[in-house]
């Protein structure tokens, strides 16, 4: 049976941001990791870096 959940994506930058909150509690870290675990992580590549630079200008 096919999985009917929609595909969800998260950039590696957002992943790092979510996990780097100061004084994060173990419970919150668990919730964040559960959220991230359901995502397809988009790693950095040249195209992503170029788009990021373009959006920042």
C-alpha cells in the first residue's frame, strides 16, 4: 500500500537552526527531532547556495 502522506522538505540550514536553540529541553529536542524525522532534508549544493544569495539581495 502506498504512503498517502504528502512529501515534506526541510533545508539543512533550517534543521541546524531548529536544533541550535539555546537551553533546549530534552522534551522539545525530542519533538523537533520527531518533526525533522518526517522530512526529506535538502542539503546544500551550488544551486541552493546561488538561490540563497539571490534571495538575500
